[in-house]
C-alpha cells in the first residue's frame, strides 16, 4: 500500500532560491559581525597612532555585495512566494515583519552610505546592526511557522 502523499506547500521556495537566501544571509551575518568586531574591538598601531584594521574596509565591501545579492533574491520572491502567501493568508504576520525588517536594513544601509552628519551616521549604524542581528531570529521564526502550517 502506498503511503499518503504529503500535503504540498504551494508557497515553498525552489531549493536553489531557498539556499540562495541562506547563503546570502550567512554572508551578511559573517561580514557584518566581522565588521562590527573590527570596528569595536580592534585597532592597529599606525604611523600616527591607533588606526582601524585594514580588514574592516574589506568586510564592509563584502557586506555591501552580499546585501545587494540578498535584495535581488528577496525581490525575486515577490511574484510567487510573497504574493501567493499573501493571497493564501499564510504566515502573513511573520512575512510582513521579515519584509519590513529587510526594507529597514536596505534604507538604513543607504543612509549609512550617504550620511554626512556624524551624529546621524552613528545612530543609523547602531540601528542598522541591531536590526540586522534581529533579522536572523525573524527569518527563523518565519520558516518554522511556515513548516508548522504546512
């Protein structure tokens, strides 16, 4: 006797897209935490005194590249995953929180790139990395809720 077919999840991402989300998010986490650690805790002795570690600029550049990739992958989810999930009324709240978190991070990244006033830049930086750290549990919550609802 055949086992019953499992319920399909119409909002499930294709495997390549799912792994793309995890890979780019992993790159964002690693490069963001590396930058944060170098910025807060590491100084090297330079010609004129303590200076930022040279790896800080590289980690920031890689973080920006991973951020652009994450935005492209996130945008690719709009026509099917997000739209279908919204119409099916599945995982709406956590999906909306996740989407707004990503939007905030994208906007605060632009603010950091273009900000001139040091006070505003410091505030935007703090908000960006705090919310960035919260993106991980938000995504986990969304995925777990989606799996439970299947």
